[in-house]
């Protein structure tokens, strides 16, 4: 019996020891699990932080672009929308800074380059003009890349996009042609025919005036719009001095504006339209925007400008755009036109991330994005492989290219761009504030001033 009690006590002791051991093991296991779970939670938090940091690094870079308000048309609107809707995938977004046009816009850009407060990209008329007037070629950077295969070499090598053999500008927007845009409905109702001579133009003006509509609209508050007769005036001068020789002499000071009789005759003829009562009485106070509305709505029958005015009308008055046709202003019974190459898109030296900037350039220069431009904004596009519908007025003008009636815009062929000076003095002439001779002498003085500022020893005063 005693042995039995001892055995029972021994067994109880064993069970207690085992029970304690088991309890200890479970408790230890629970502590370890808690520690593991705590470690995993910490690692998850650390991974989350790393992921958040990664997301922050990959956030799209906001690129900025400065352009004149009138250049912000359907093409850029469509592309800007596409960029900002796909910014995460592209790696960049776009903010477009729209400034005034004409002389006011020029002053804004000059001031910003002077202070270094300039955007990542800028759209200008040409690289040559930019280099001369906005602080030199060092204010923009070379943008040669794969995108250049989509554009003609002959175009890219011009001074509009290149300097010293390096490409600084990308062709952007469509090619523009100058001419007289007219409201076909007004012509038909007034019984007027599309003129092919200057005398026929005056006859049409008289018929339209009798019908009760302003024959020719002048938007002279915007000085730049007064130069569209001058485009044809320059072409007339080529009949006296062949084009290449003409600019060789003009760019070295051997040919003066005051000596250009046919250019001055063109100015006199344009003012004749005002003096004969064929322009609206408020022409000095009216703007480019006013002209678009008047032409589209038929309160004016004709307006001289370039094909970008059709882009504007198509945007603002799409139901009216097919009422507008075009003819070349028939000075000397020869209707001819000037062409403007597409604007130049440039990356500034101020661009905050040039690697991303080049991605933007390659994106904009791709056939797919150029097609996006062209589909949103019909016109004459230079990117190879891009197709576009052509509006009625532009269709009228395409034949001029085939017939050899189009010359390159004078401003892109001049060493010292005079468009601003010509605009200001053309405006003063139309207002009666200057004679045609005084206006042209003033332009010559401005050219001499620019040549001296550049230190051009080959320029003859």
C-alpha cells in the first residue's frame, strides 16, 4: 500500500512537471508569435513608406510652355488635353502660359528672358528671330532626336529651326498662306465677282458697299494685321530685283525701304480702300477678333490675313466657316501669296528637367501626336505621314502652290526682322500720321540701329 501511494505521488509529480513544461512551451510560443507578427507589421509599414516614396519620385513632372494667345488653337488644345489625361504614363504634364500677341507679347517675352523667369518651352516664329531678339541662341538648347525623321531635312535645316547646323526648333502648327478671305454668301447676294485685277477689286467693293455691307475690314488696332498687303508688296519687288539678290542687298543695307517703289505703291493702294470709304469707320479701334466675327457673320465681305484666321473662325463660328473662300490680292493684275512656315517649338535653357523635356519633344514630334494636331485643326501639315482635311478657303489656296504663285514670307528671309517696325509704321501710315516715305525711312533707321547693335561691319548705312 505504501508503495502504491508513493507510485501515485510520483505519477502526480510527473504530471505536474509535464503540465508546467507544456504551459511554459505554449507561453514561449505565444511570445515568439507576437514578436514575429510585430516584426512583420513593422516591415509592412517600412515597405509602405518605401512605396509611397517611390510614388512621390515617379510623380509626373509639370512642364510649362509659353505661347501667344492666338496660337493656342484646337491642335494645342487637343494635345494639351491628351497629355494631362495621360500624365502618369507619360511622366509629364503640361501647363500652357498664354500671353498677348504682337508687340506686347514681344515685350513680355524679352522681359522674362532678361530676368530668367521663363518657361521650360517657348513657341516662336523662328529660331533666327528668337536668337536675335530674345537674348541669343544660348537661351534655348539643341533638340535633335529621333523625331527629326518625321520632317523634311530641307525644312529643318532652314534658319527657322536651326542655327549653325544644330536643330533648336521643331515645326509646330500648319503652314500658313496669305490672301484675301471673303464671305461667299455676301459676294453672291451683292452680285460681286471674285476679282482678278485691282480695278475689279474696286468694282466689287463698290457693289458690296451699295449692298450695305463693309467691303474690306481693317483691324488696325492690332498693328501686325496691317502688314498683309505688304507681303504682296515684297513679292512685287522681286519683279525688279530677283528674290535672292533682293535679300542679299536688303540684308547688307545696300537696298533701302525708302527706295522700294512697288512696296510703297502697295501701301498706297491699301490706304486707297480706306480713303474711298470701303473700310469701316472704326478701323483704328477694331481688332483681329472683331475681324473674325465680321467676316464670319457677313457684316464685312473681305479681310486680308493668313490661313490661321480660318482656324479661328472654324473654332468660334464652325457653322460659318464654309461660307469663307480666298483669293490672292491682285496687285499689278498678278495674284500671289506669301507662305509662313510652321512656328518653332523650342526648349529653353531654363528647362528644369531636360531629360523629361526631351521625352516631351519626342512625344510632340511623333507622327501619332502630329496627327492629333492635324485631326483637331485642319490645315497644311508638314509632318510626313500626317493627313488632314482642308477647309474651303484653304482649298482655294492650295492651287496657288501648284501654280507657283507662292513665295516665302519676307520676314523669314531678313537678317534683321522688321515685322514689328513695319507693322507700327504701316499702322501710322493708314491712320494718316505718317506719309509713306516717312514710314519707310523710319523702318530703314530701325534696321540700321539693329545692325549697329549687332556690330555688323558688312552692313552699309
